[in-house]
């Protein structure tokens, strides 16, 4: 209790000092992030495709990894979805289940991280750059990413450990260090684990806080002019609301996510459905554009390869499949068999990318805002949320209010989940006692994002988050054999009826 009070006091003092820190020099921050982005881009996004257009190595890395794992596990992403739904409903709970949260709470927390501004802003940006064809490849990436997510969550359960304070620690940093150690590569495994943890920490500052604030502000200030004049006030508000939750740790985060995620997803999907129904006559043409431009050079940037790059890039940012982030929370789920939680994790990319991103894409294409002259300035600034707000306004002047609410909830839920990811990686590197330092830094980035341009935030986020796939996918390749054996054993027990007999009635 005393520790929580001290943490609260430190966070309150920080928030009181933030206005002066963040307003110190807008131009200085812009210059800093511009220079940093240029350096990181050279290292992470080097081109592996001869000639034009560019194919960043990290995108190719994600594509190959997702295809490999889908084939390796005999399309587990499709054949086990029915069983995974039964697990989510609690049908296969056993007396031997051990963990901190339920499977549904773990999925809700993971979804609260993935169902964010990537679904609203990221999709709009992908279409404005790569054309409608990027949507097709985004959906393909979502289906393939289901296999990647299954592998990550399963390994996180296999290699999780109980910390001295009783909390579970799992994720890519654990299966990289321990999995490689089992194969006699202790040094390499430790190096990759540290690399992942560092990328995840900085990625949480970008994807988990800065990007969410930067993009949501574009939509919110349109409805609340005060935040247009005082954007830092929005950053401070979000920092305060986030701080109130993250102080309570995983259980409070999971409970908040469990309450917010289903509601915000339903509200947003109903709003999108309303716009689609209002433009129902244009749906066949929109679907035709998505398919035709996926395989033709009509796409805005780079033809077929450009559409593929934008589709997979935004899908990876939205669903996080291949990045290893969600594995951190899936490791805490209470299940008897590791592959069982892996199957639950299948639903993340399906809900996030295949369903929600596709609905957003149809709204963007049907309303024509992705290539309208009136939205040129918004597209140039990469303010995806604002672009989606324009699409919502085509139905009614008041309709963007629904989007604003969705944007706010999406951003908020993502921040509280990513704060946990980053905090666990911080603890892995520096220990529990210094976790308060991470929380302070996380909240600081929330405020800074309100005074730094959306374009710089988007680039910063892409670079750091996608970099997590470097070490993570190496681990998935090396340890896929262990996951395959566990999956075969589990499916054999399922077919024999053993799993049904041991389930609690």
C-alpha cells in the first residue's frame, strides 16, 4: 500500500511538471525526432528488392516468417478456430490451470493493445499510400499472422517463470534466452532477449503511447476546439487517465481491458456498418478495387510490391503478429496446456485485422477520401485518424462524434496494455524496484506526443515496433519444432476425448 502511494506521488509530481517540459521547444523536438528517424530507417528498413519499388527487409522478414509458420503447423490458424472459441467460453477449464488472469482477460488485454489507432489511422494511411490493393494484402497478412501469434503465445506459456514477487514473467525475452540455452546457445539467446526488450521498451514509447496520442488528437481536436489551441492539455489528460490504471499492475489493466474492449469494438463496428449500408451500392466496386489493385500496377505507390509492403506493414503494426509483444500478456493466462492459450491468441489478428481493419478500409474506399483533393493536406501529414473522421462526416455532421469516442477509447486501451509490455521488459532488464522509472518515462512520452507532428510519430513508431520482429522471429524459427510437437500431442488428446474428460463441469 505504501509502495503504491509513493508511486502515485511521484507520478502526480511528474504530471505537474510536464507542461513546462513539453512546451520547452516544439521545433527542437521536431528536429530531434527527424534526425533519429533518419538514422533508424537506414538501419532497419534497408531495401532487399532490386530496383523500384523498395521492399524493406523487415517486411519481407515478416512475410516469410508468417508463411513458414502457417505451413509448419498445417494451417492451425483455420482448423483450430472452433476449438479456440470453446476455450474462450471456458469449456476446457481444469483444476490444474495456473496463472494470473483468465484466457479471456489475456485476450482482452492483448486486443486492447492491438485494437488501437492502427485500425483507424493506420488503415487510412495504408490506403492513401498503397491504394485499395493494400487492403487485400492486409487481410492476407492478418490470416497468416494468426499462425505467428499462435506460436508466440504458446512459447510464452512454455517458458514463463515465476518471479520472486510471485508475478509471472513471460514473453519473447524469456523464450529467446531459455529456448536458445536449451540448444547450447546461451550467449546468442541472451543477446537476442536483451535486444527484444530494448526494442519493446522504446516501441512502447512510440506505438504504445506517442502514436496513440498523436493520431487520436487529430480526431479529438476536430470535435473539441480547446485541444486544437492547447494540444498539451490533451496529452496531460491522457497521461493522468493512463497513470491511474497502470499503477495497479496487470490485474487492474486486465479488468479495465475486459470492460472496455468489447464495448468499443461493437460501437465502432456498428458505426462502420452504418456508413457501409449508406453506400451499399458502391460495395461491389470497392471490393473489386481491393482485389484488382492488389495484383495490378494501379496502386498509388509502387504497384503490386508497394501494395504488399503497405498491407503487411500496417497489418503488422495493427495486429502485432510477429513482433512478440502480445506474448508477454498471454504468458500470464491460466491454462494447463501452453498450446491452448496459443489457440486463443489466434483470434487477435482475426478480430483486429481481418474484421476491424477491413471495415475501416471499406469506409475509406466507399467515401473516396483516400484520393480526394480535399483531403490532400491531411494525407500529406499522415493524419490517418483525421482522414477517417472526414469519411465519417460524409454520413452526417454529427457522426464524427462516434469516431472521436472510438478513437479516444482505442488510444486509451492501447496505452494501458502497452505500458504493461514495456514495464515487463524493463523489469527483465533492470528489476522490479526500478519499474517506477519506466512508468514515469511512459507518461512523459504521452505528453510529448501532443506537441510533436503526427508524421514524425508515425515514422518513429514504425521503426521501433517493427524492429522487434528481428530477434522474435529468429526465436520462432528455432523453437517451432517444440511447438509442433506440443500441438500434435494436444490435438491427439483432443481427438481421443481426454481433454473433454479432464475439463471442469
